[in-house]
C-alpha cells in the first residue's frame, strides 16, 4: 500500500513538472519561486474557521491555491507568470496519477497507451490554471479562458469575432471544464474496461 502511494505521488510530481515545463517552454522563462500558500495562510484559516466555517472551507478548498509555481521579474517584485494549483486541481491530478499508476502495472499495448496519454492530457488541460502578466488577468484563469481573452486583446486578429465567441462562452467555462474532464475520464475508463476484458478472455482461453 505504501509503495503504491509513493509511486502515485511520484507520478503526481511528474505531472506537475510537465505542466511547469510547458509553461516555461511557451513563455521562454523558468520559475524562480515556489509558494505554499496553504501553509502561509494556515493561521488565518483556523481563525476564520471559528468565526465563519462555511467561508473558511470555501477559501481553503475552492478559492485559494494550495501552492503556486511562478516566475518573478528580475527585481523579484512582480509576477511574470504563475501556475496555480487549487485544491480541486490537486485532487483531480492525484486521481489521474493514481489511474496512471494502475495502468503502469497493467499489461496494455501501445495503442491503448496512446489513448491513456491523450486522455491524461485532456484531464490536465481541464485543470490548468495560469496567470500571465501580459494578458491583463487579475488572478489565475483557466487556460482556455486565458487564450480566448488574449485573442480578444490582440489588435492583429479579428477582435470583434473573438469578442463574440468570448462573450458567448465566458459564462459557461466551468461547465466546459467539467465536460472536458469527463471526456478524459471516460476514455480512461473505456481503456481500463477493455484491458480488463482482454485479461479475463485470456484467462478463460
């Protein structure tokens, strides 16, 4: 059990490193600060818990990140970019890591592995929260939201068209995120069921 947990945590760390690598690659800059906001705000959460438990739970589990990986400017005073890991993100990514650990210990072929990697990428994409200084965002935003907003703000593209798309989607991003993550999870489940059925058939034969 302990071995499986350690293996899952290592996969989780690898997933986080992949996300950090992708942001570093596209921004051409590496992170230079790692902040455990959950630890920094622990006393505040405990004080708030006694005064307003509902708000404390909302802040601790939904609104505030557990940790932030970020790039600060040369003076270490302003954030260039920040990758935010909310509690929901971490829980979903941990479950993804657990799934990958199960597949790692299961005999699956190359085609099935490609589907697993595709589904994992879909789930990761749905949980990607980023803040870019250059994109006028006041806080962490889902990657698709951030990208669409950057198109709206780009004078070199058809701004009116992108504004229309953004206005139509902005109120539904949470639902879109959920549906995208469900697609990824569904693919993983289908692959797992297929592999299990293949194993059962081989044992019967």
